[in-house]
């Protein structure tokens, strides 16, 4: 049933393409050359000067926004390494394996708590100025995350 419908649709598309091709050939008079104008009409048809426009202060059309489908397709393609349009378990976990190897400092494929919490342990050691294994309020205040600078937004409206 589906094959019959697809075959009928393909036949209709071929007929439509043939009609468009036939009409295109009819406009050129089947000779392949378009009809020519007499010399006096051809001279009148040519413009003397090209038109110009004042484009100061004008803006073109804004570029299209990235759609959710485009972003999701890009994200899928980042994970699908062999480009077979399927994500295997290995492909899905490969990103985690890179992060694991980065955390596994001694390279024994075992992640200890110290290795896992390395950033926190390092931050604690840096903040503990007197090395008493306790943080005072002042020492703890040094662990506060840095404020990210706010981006300046420009208004294009006038």
C-alpha cells in the first residue's frame, strides 16, 4: 500500500517536472535563443544610470536565531562520534571518561574521595592560612566565588 502511494507520488512529481521543463523551452521558442528586440528598442531598454539609494542609518534583516532543533542536533552530533545517527553507551560515557581521567590523579582507575574532592580540598588548604585544619569566618570568606562581570547590553533602538 505504501509503495503504491510512493510510486504514484513519484510519478506525479515527474509529470510536474516535465511540464515545467516544457514551458521553459516554450519561452525560448525551441531554438535555444531568446527572441531579440529591434535595434532601436534595445537601445531604449538599457538604463543610462544605475539607481542608487541612501543607506545611511538603515539596517538589514537580523540574522535568524538558533532554534531548539538546531541546538539539539548540534548536541547530538557532538556525542555521536562515528556519525551513524545512533549514540552507543560508549559514546555517551566517553565524555564522563575524560572527566574521570582528569580527576584520577594517580592513574590507577580508582577514584578516592580525596581525588574526587580535589578542588574542595585544594581550596580548603589555600584558605586555611594558619594550617590548623579549621576555617575561621575570615578564612572562609576568602573561598567566596568571584563575581562574574555583567555584560553590557547595547540598545539598538533610537
